[in-house]
C-alpha cells in the first residue's frame, strides 16, 4: 500500500509543489474569459451562464469568428428567468453583485443570478480572474482512428504558446483552465510558454471520464461499487486509470471499466456525432465552477518542479485558501503502479 503523494517524493518533491497558491486572490465573484467558442466552448458557455451566477461576475468571450461572437452575445444574454428582477439596468446589476458579495445570497433575487456575457477583444483577453483555453485546430473528423485526443497535440501546441506569451506579457495572476485536447500536455506547454506559476493552472478533462465510468457502473452490477467507492486518475484518454474501488480494488474489473470509459467517445463517433457535449459540461463547466467554489472535483494538477519538469496529473481535488488540496489516498500497489505509470508517460510528453 502506498499514498499517491509518494509519486512526488520519488521525484524529489514535496506537497508544496502542488499547494500554497490560491489564484482566486481572495475574490468571491470572478471575471471569466473564454478563448475560442467552437462546439466545446459554446456548450461550456451555456453551462457557465446557467450554473455560475454564484461565483461569476461576468463571462467574456473571444473568438476569430466575429459573427459567431455577435450571435452568442445575443443568444446567451437572452437565456434568462422570467420576472421583473431580470429587467435591470447595468447600474442595478452592479449593485446586486455588490450586495451578493456582502452576503451569502442576495435577498433581492427570487431567481439565481445569470452572469452577463460580453465580447472581449484579444488584447484584453487576460483582463480577468479566470482564463479558459478552448482553442483547437485539426479536430479529427468523424471516423478517425486511434487516440483522437493526442492527435491534436502538435497542432494545438502553437496556439497554446501564442496565448502563453500573452499571459506572460500581462503578468496574469489568476486561474488558467485548459480544456482543449490533449488537456494535460497542453497545460504543461502553457506553463512553460508563459513562465507563470504552474499552481495557477489546471487541466479539465477527467470530469467526463469519471462521468462515463459512472454511466457504465449504473448499467452493470459488476461495476456498481465505482459509484460510491471508485476513483478516476490520470489523463483524458490513453493511460486513464479507473479504479473500481479504493478499499476493495479489483485490477481486472478496473481495467475493463477503464477500457469502456476510454472508448465511450468512439461509440458516439460511430453514431455519426462528435462527442463534445458531456466533456464540455462534466469536465469543463461543472468542474470549473466546483473549483471556484472550493468543492471537490476532478481536474489535473501540476506534479513537478518550478522549472517545468513534471506533468499534470488528473486527480480528485479542491482549491482552498491555502492552495490546491488533492486526495492523498492510500492505494493498493497494483493501482499505485498504474497511476505512477500514467504520470511517467505524461512526463515524457513535451
């Protein structure tokens, strides 16, 4: 039996490599900007608009397609609850936000707050508290074989470096959320190209893998323990680690459930669709909001040194005022080796 933190110790690191920094900088309401509004970015935007009123002051959108931006600014701000409290001036909205920061909930609001959506020019993209990277090039066509996530690494690397340079120039001090595939290697590229503190970054790809494992666990009694005892670790794709149970780990069942989870996206592709809805909501929108609320969720954290030597490892964690806290579980040796193997493979990716 070993604790997961042993992976850090093997690399000559301690918990301080992961913890010690809260990029929310003490703010209760945060300004979030999204880079690129394709299928994933748009679906995530819907989730953030509907669910994020308690922690988001505003949502900024930035994309090369100006017509798409104009359409989304209109349509997102036309998603609203009925009632007179929705008909507010900008000044009234600002006052309600101020009141909600002073109290847990605004007594004036009968309905949840919906954060306003605004178009942001690229030169102002880092003027925010949370920067969400959803840009992507060369998304594999339906019918593509192999690991469609890793296929995007080379094409998306250039995009990440471009925005990493912008973040460096702005001396960005907030949270950077990487959603584009492959999540964990791109988060590492972003850290290196920006020179920012790696603890400001998170990769958001593991949430949907937990959701997919839960989907199969609900449909096959052999995997049902996952719903209450299981965990997901590692990357969004190859080397994913699904554990059927922490207390009663079964390596065979866990590997079978892992295979089902990894290949779930290919089933949707064979039906003729790109599988972006569940990732955009489970991995991105829901997990980002849970991060900002300080709640437990799945995302990847930096397990490495300040020089950029290491990797982002997906694990259940939360953000506290003391920084990142991850579930440092005591696990069976077979499970530990699977998690360690995933981490070592991610370290090799540049």
